[in-house]
């Protein structure tokens, strides 16, 4: 399987690390050779139709922009089976991911993406484009990092109607609120730690103002509940107004304040909510948790690493391996 990676930041590099470290095992166990033939960052691209060793690619990236590396070919020069679209999310129009995804699908190339905005803005259009061209558009990595929600619902819960979703879907906010509550630290102090951890978005206002959770909820509502909704349908409130005093008072009542996203009765909301301390959504640090209420299987709660380079690469890898091979 030849892949091209557009967006060689935390997620793209995470995938290269996984292929460097686990490539042999994956080849052996899955009988598939996932080969990177091109990678692109904001400087340009590196490509080789015979494949680029992930270790070499990562080394070149650590030395500077990809375009100044040792490869003379570029992404336009090589053929590939799957585009891994991992450019940063931009909610104003979804570019450059939107054009990258449209272009790949239109030319009959499968797409696996971690980029939320194109899906949250144009879910119907993009899934229809994939269908018309007979290719896959897979996006487990857009929601909950390594935590499987979309594939869980589509495969393991096939036949179930998902009637509502409640989730803590932003690791940055959960990390900030957890540390403010437990250690009494200020909002600003913890936000900068979250940025250093590499969990926060390139623009952390996406996290703390609830936009990132809203994008994820829209994708879940479309993909898991079959609603036809868009980002503009979400009522959003972030965590910037949450004070240490509010967290302390909640703690006195054995409650936590969490940024919770809900889809219920076709309403999509994001906002700070009180959650009892022993509730399934009471997860610490950068963890995410989501409860899917289903018609047949009851409530299913999943907890896991909602962010992180390797964890998100895990979701991308699982999507790659699920693409039917000729
Ligand atoms: N910034 C996001 C978070 C990354 O904190 O959850 C994963 O989407």
C-alpha cells in the first residue's frame, strides 16, 4: 500500500514513527507493506516512487523543512493508493485539507484523515464524492485520537441505533481543568504545559473555546447517528470562564467540572458541565471518554487517549489497514 502524507506535523510524524518502529510486525501480522512514497509539510514535499524509509524521513524532518531534504521528486511526481491528510484544522473553510481531500477522492484515491474541519463542514459532500469515485474516506483519527468511536459504532455496534452521545472529547481542556482542580494552578500556567505536551491544537483557542469539541461532535452526529448537521448547528461554550473557585466549590460537592459535548434529540451542545466524581465521564488528564447510548446494546462508554501523536497515528493505521486490498 503506497501512501502519501500531506501535513507532516505531530500526526504525520507519529505515523512515520509507528511505521519505523512497528513496520516489520505490521507487515508480518497484517500481510501489508504500508510504504510512504511522499510526505509534504508547509515547505514542500519529499517523494520517491520506490518508497522512503520512515527513519530517513524523520531524520530529514528533524534537520529542517522537507523540501530542503535529499529527495528531488515531489508529491505530484508519484502515484499512491491512499492520501493521509494530516494538515492542521482550519474551521474557516477547512483549507488546505478540504482541497487536498476533494482532489484525492475525485482522482480515485482513498483518503484517511485526522483533519476535523473538512468533515465537520462538508460531511455529506465528501462522503458522497468518495462513494461516487468508489474509494474510501476514513476519519477515525478526527475524533478521540486513539480511542475508537466511529469504527466501534460502524463495525462492533452495526445494527444498533445510536440515540445519544455524551463525551469529554478534548484532551487539552480536560488536562487544564484536571490540573486546575487538583493542583490549584492557574489557567494560563496549565495551558502552556498542555501546549508543551503537544496535545493542544496549533491554535489553542480551538480547544479552550470548545470549537474542537464541536467539530468532533458534528462528525460523530453525522457518522454515527446519521444526522445531517453542520458545525453552525452547535451551541458552544468553552472553559475560559471557569475559575479555580468554581472548581473548588464543585469539588466540595464531590463533583468535577468537565467540558462535555452532547448530541441528544438532534441538539448538539458543548459546554462546561458538572459531572459526579465517580461518573464514567470523570476521566483525568488528557484522557477522553464518550458514552454512546444505543438501542440494543445499552450504554457503551469508551475511554482512552484522545490526543497525542502516536495515539492518533494508531487510529490512522487502523483506517489504513481496513481499506480493502486488491
Ligand atoms: N487538541 C485536541 C485535544 C487534539 O486536545 O483533544 C485531538 O483532537
